[in-house]
């Protein structure tokens, strides 16, 4: 009985001591956990980053030509009206110019006259050559006879024969000169006739290209002035638009000009006709507009069926930059230290190590890391100034996308909204 009482007393005395030791160890653990800060971390992973620019563009004809006649006259007939599709060389209108017919007839008479002059000159050459041949032969015979029998022929007779010979030779030369003059007159008359014929051909006004008549300025019977002077304010007959090939003009903002290159592809959407296609940049002005701070960029668009009308709007999507299968991390994980980008990386013991990285294409949420990190590395996201090199943290893993498409808007056309606004007025 006395032993049992002693055992109970010993246990009673030992229990407070054990309880005190356990309480002391729990307090130490809680104190240590409270001193380890938490940190939001994301995992470096493979993905894609695209930077695209949405822009509104407008279709323009590839060429617009005002068709003027080269001669003035009265409109005898006009064969086309607005909306007509015409082909190169097709007669658009016919002018009546009576003066040209009279001038053409005159040039025909002049040309015929010069031909007769050439014929007459040829006959004169033949006559002069024949006369010269006879006189020259006579002079030679007298000369030979005088040489054979000196004194037989008087010197005066020899001199007269020689003079006639030389005179006839000069007449041959004169006849040949007259022939050359007659031929020159004929050439001038022929040129004048061709000039008048060309002017008369201009009374048939033809289409200089395949296109669509987008305006008509003259009617039958109207007096049309020839468009031969650039300072002349004479109206054209019609205006032609080459609409089978269109220019899609896109104003690229100044900040994005550096991304524009000939041959770059872009997606085009024409909401008015519910048509989408891929275009290619073919030219740009290389000049930024002072007022709008944009650079005009053009895409050639085939429009053989004329389904797209010049003046229509289009929404375009231009890819400014793209990388695929690259290492990406959230932008908030980057810390700029002077000129060097750094990240705070956790090791297997959850201790922080500050590491230099090289950054490639950067979006609004993700950045491409070209060197300094490996897939699966954990990086601190936000609040990096609270942590030190080698410090242990308690990681809180956050979900982060691997890919991103950054869409920058340079202006879009919402046809439904415009239609709604138009209806409200």
C-alpha cells in the first residue's frame, strides 16, 4: 500500500516536467515557421508568344484614269455609262471633227502632188543624162579627130563642144538635186498626212486599261475640249478605275513601323462581303505622316470578280513578332538591375538565388527567356525586393500560362456599330 502511494506521487511530480518540455518544443517550431517568409512562384515552361497588330484599312483602285480626248470636237456618240466594265482598246466615245477631214484630204492632195514632182524630176534626170551623153560623145570625137590631124578642126569648135559637154553635165546634177528636193517634199507631205490621220484616229476615244467606269462627264452633242495641256481645266469624258486589282491601304502606327517589311503576310477580313483572306505587304511609303503619326502600307488584292468595291473597309491582323517552343515566364518575375534583367530562382531547398537572364520577345504577361533558365525552374513572381540571396522561403505555386498572344489595336472598323449609329440619326 505504501509502495503504490509512492508511485502515484512520482508520476504526479513527473507530469508537469514532461508537459513543460513538450510545450517548449512546440513553441520553438512555431517560432521558426513564423520566421520563413512565403513567396509566390511560377514554373518556367515551353510555350509560344505572338505580338499582333489589328488595323483598319481601306481599298483603293490600283489606278484611276481620267480619259481625255487629244482633239477637240463634238460628241457624236458615247458608248459607256457609270458601272460599265470596259477593256483596254475598247471605244468609249466618238467625236465629230469636220476640220480634220478637210485637213486630211488636203494632205492627200499634197502627197499626190509631190509624187508627180518626183516623176517629173526623174524624167528631167533622164533627159539631162541623155543630152549629156550625146554632147559628151560629140566632144570626145572632135577631140580625137583634132589629135589625129592637127589643124583640121578649129580650136573654137573644140572649145564650144567641151563647154556644151560640161553644161550638160551640170544639168544632170541640177536634175538630181531637183529629184532630192521632190523626195524631201514627199516625205514632209507623208509625215503631215500621218499626223492628220493620227489626229483623226483620236476622234475614237479608247480605254487605256481594263477597268470600270466610275463617272461620266459628257453627253452626246457636247463640245469636248482636247486634253493636251496639263494646265487646261477641261473635263474628261469618263473616269476609269482599275478595280480588278486593288490597293489595301493600312496606316501603321509610328511605334510599329520597325516591324513592317515587304513580303510580310497579314490576315484580312472584309466584313461587308463576309470574306477573309491572307494578304502580303508589297510596298510602304517609308514616311511617317506628321499629323497622324502613321505610315501608309499597301497590300495588293486580286479582285477579278469585282466583289470588293473601292472604298470598302477591311480589318487586318498583322503579326509583328512570333516565337514558338521557347522558354517563358511571367513578366512579373523579371527584375531590372541596371541594364541587366534578373530573376529570383528557388533551389531544391527553397532558397533564393539571383540569376542573370537574357530576354527575347516580351508580351504583356509573358516574356521569352533565351538564356539563364531551364524548363521547370521556379521563379519568384512579384515583391522580389523583400528577399535576399540565399534566403529560404515558403513557395506558393501559382498557375501561369505557357503561351500568349498580345493583340495591339491600331483601329478597327465595326460595321454593325456604324450601321447602328447611322440608324439612330
